[in-house]
C-alpha cells in the first residue's frame, strides 16, 4: 500500500510539473518585490508619470546651466519645473530660474526678447 501511494504522489508531481511548464511557455511571469510595487504607484494606468513626480529622484547629475536662455536641457528633456504667476487666466510673470524635470539641472528660461534676438 505504501508503494501505491508513493507512485500516485510521484505521478501527481510529474503532472503538476507538466502543467507548470505549460503555464510558463504560454505566459510571462513578472516577479515584483515591495520596492518595485512602490515605484509603480507613481505611474498612471497608461504608464505615464504623474505630474507631481516630474522631478529627479536624486540630483547627483544636476548642473547649473543658468546664464543662456534655453528651450531644452543638455540631457535632452524639454520639460521644466518653473514658478509662474497668473493674472486673469494668463501667465503674467515667471521666474527665469527653472529646473529640468528629468535631471534637476538649473537653467534660464527663455523670454520673448530672446526669440527676437535669434531672428536678427
């Protein structure tokens, strides 16, 4: 009787392994630890980062690029964190110091006069 139960357990184990093998072949398995799960919370359902998370995690690679007005950071990002003031629904003032949303580098915001100077 012992050998019969051992044989049944052995056959059940082989069938279980075959089933697991089929599942692995047909599906991708994603292993997520607690830290990864926390990282996913900053993304919305489309995979985009939430606006409040558009800043670097650390500033180790940030530079001070202020002086020449720019539309794009040296890291390639063209999204900046900038302080503005509104009046009657329009931007009335903005600070010229801005921070790259990707790497955290400080840069100088362009002004309308800078665009006119490029045309001359």
